[in-house]
C-alpha cells in the first residue's frame, strides 16, 4: 500500500500523508488502517479519488 501511495502522491509526500489524520478515513491515519484488509480497501479508495481528482 505504501508503494501505491508513493505512485499517487510522490515520494516527497507519502510519509507525511501516511501519518496524517485523513477526514475521509474517519480522521484515522492511513498507516493505522493498512493493518487490516478493510482498512487497506478504504485507503486504496481514497488514493483512487486523489489520483482521479475527486478528493
């Protein structure tokens, strides 16, 4: 998932984003969510929105 986030956000932003509380993720950090399958799905959906300019 970190690799995917790097593809979407760029290497200079991914570490900060992974540790930031994201409103669309229920104010949880992507890093905390990727520990479960459901959390990975939520993070991937958010990355897709960012990638397509929906976020």
